[in-house]
């Protein structure tokens, strides 16, 4: 069933994975908010993961459109309103990803924490679990549905609720480093860390609220690069390096 996954891989026992992608990961090289070729590639990557037996939930950020904290810092709009706009941005991204997945033959449905029943299903835990059990990919939109949070927190929250084995966070770098690898050539990538080690070494894996929830829920976090070809399956099968933070 595991297809491409090596027996030695720490993910061998994982079945249900929540993949978190930032909105920026969907952007085109010319700065347009969505890259359609990239979406096709992402959909075929997720298709490969589902064919290998993984159940996949996705949380897509909205940073390619709006980040509420940055927008409200300008002073003319309050934070909750700007965050509402940010959450709406995540719905737009999620609908694009859902469409690309369906076109690739992967049954997918968007479920939004912010209710908009004429556009997509409203998120509820039991129906989401049911979709996953039926082999559908759930694209979880609208973040947590509350201002002052990020989609990293939404990813960990949903992963805990939906009994995911891990959150796979695809980022700009291929793991968690001892220092910023762009600034310090001596920075080393960790293969494996515990949550407590990450905190003790002050390593930035996710924002503080998200990481605290992951630690409390004993949820594993896999950090790898979004830039690797077929990044999700490459991180899962170990062809692309990563760091696993596990209890
Ligand atoms: N957001 C929010 N509540 C949430 C999740 C997201 O208010 O639970 C808003 C917030 O304004 C945030 C924006 O949506 O800046 C986009 O999400 P995020 O910054 O996490 O996107 P990413 O950086 O992953 O692309």
C-alpha cells in the first residue's frame, strides 16, 4: 500500500497527513496570486500520495492575497476586519486547489470554517472525518474562523481534531536549522527533534500558538521544502530532506 515509502522512513506508520501550504507557495513567478501550472503539479503530487494510501487534508494559507496583521498595521482598518479578509483569501486559494485536485481525478471538497453555504461546505468535524474515510481530500479553508490566528494554528487544530498522524509543513527551507541557513553558512539541519528540544533551542518551527497546540496534542510536524519537485511525496519518501518534530 505504501508504494514509494521506504520501510526505514519515520512516516511508514503514518496514514492521515495534514499538508499545510502557505499562500505564497501558490504564487506565479511574475507575482500573480496563482500559478496554474503549479496547481496542476500540486494536484498530481497529492494524487500520488493518495494512491500510496495516504489520507490527505490540506490547509492553504492566504498570504499571497492578504495578511491581516500587516494590513491593519497601516492603521486605516482594524485587525478583525483585515483578518476576515485574510480568511476569505484562504477560501479563494482553497477553491483553486479543490478545482485542480478534482481535475486530476482526486475527489476533493472545500470545507470552510467561515460559513458560506452557497460557495462551499461549512467545516464540521464529523463530516470531515467521513470524507477522509471515504478517500476524499478535504481542503480546509477559512483558517480557524477567528481573527488573530494564522493558518499554521488552523493546520494544527484541524490535524488534532481529525486524528491526523502528522502535519506536513512545506516551507521555503528544507527543514528546521540550528540558525537561519540564509544568513549562517554553518547552520545545520536537524533530522529529528522533540517538541521540547525545539522550544529549548528556541527553534522557529511554526508560530508560538500553533506549536504549543502541537506539543500539547503530541502531534508530529514534518518540515520540508515546497521547492522540491513533487514536494509532498518527495518529503514523505525522503528524496527531499526534512525535519520531523515528534514527541
Ligand atoms: N487568518 C485569520 N484566522 C485564521 C487564519 C488566518 O484571521 O485562523 C487570516 C490572517 O489575517 C492571516 C491570513 O488569514 O494573515 C492569511 O493566513 P496566513 O497568514 O496564515 O497565510 P500563509 O502565511 O500561510 O500564507
